[in-house]
């Protein structure tokens, strides 16, 4: 019983951070859950969390969903996944993960503390960043960081940024969940933990979204960069073998 309560609480916090920033639930939930349950159970459980979180947020942000912004990212990611899988077979993924982590930390710190002038890049770069995300997804299951960086470099308002991220995450999340189900990774134990923690997962998402509504545009950008920096640190730690 205590184990279920702990998992439900972690699910609430994962939902909260996703509701607040639009991403980052894995950053919190994966290492904490792995303390209490087997990592082979944690990975498909966190993937299920991700899909539910994005669905909830898409409903909340539906007026701001623009398929013309999401589709180029998805097309790029779909094209990038096969090369990423090839990298997985041929290269040291730990090195890739370490480099990406360092880049994320440096980019986030630069954006947070050096107060650079407003930077924007053309939406034509969407497929390129999606492709990079697909490559990283196929190699180290990290599709999100390049797309998060891309959206942060657009002149969109915070609702458009968050909505675009959810559209992209729904695509990548469904691919992961389906692959887990087909391969048999998603066991009845995973499903049981998921169902028990689902109510608090959704409640946490709404709680995070409530505070998100109180944040100004500039404040939201700072939240993005802060969570992105933590994500980079998490990737560095995983790459160095400190965390399995």
C-alpha cells in the first residue's frame, strides 16, 4: 500500500511539472520511481504517463494547436528515427548523451543569465530540428530537447509554444508506447501501477496548468530554460554512469 502511495505522489509531481512547463515529467519521475521499482517497469510506466499528460494538455490548449507548426516537426522526427537507430548500433550512445546534455546546459545558462537579445529563427528550420530530435530519439530516446530549443527560439506566445510541444510529444509518445506494447515490455505490473496513479497524475497536471496560467511570457521562457538545464544535467549524469 505504501508503495502505491509513493508512486501516486511521484505521478502527481510529474504531472505538475508537465502542466507548468509543458515538458519535464520524465526528468522528475524516472529517477524517483527507479528508487522504488525496477527500471524495466519504470520506463514503460513513464512512457504511459507521458501520453496521458500530453492528451490532457492538448485538450486544455486546443485553441492554440496549429498543425502547420507541428507537422514539419513530426515529419522531420519520423525521418530522423531510422538514422538514430543506426547510431544506436554503431556508436557509443553515452558519448552522444553527454554531448547533448552539455549543449543543453550551456544553452540554458546562456539564455538565463546573459540576457541575450530576442532571438528568433525561421519556422523553415522546423523539419531540421524535428530530424535531430528523431535521430536522438532513435539513439538515446530523447526526441524532446531539440524541439524544445526550437520552440524557445520562436516569437510565439507561451500558449503556442506549449501547444506545439504537446502535439509533437503525442506523436513521439504513441510510437514509444506502441513499441513497448508490441515488445511485451508493458506488463500487467506496469498497467496496475499506471491505473493506481492515474488520478493523481491528472490532478497534478491541472495543478501545474493552474500556476502556468499565472506566469507571464518572460517568466515562462525562464521556466523552459531552467527545466531544460535540469534535463541536460540529468542526461550528463546518465551518460557518466552515475545513474543507470
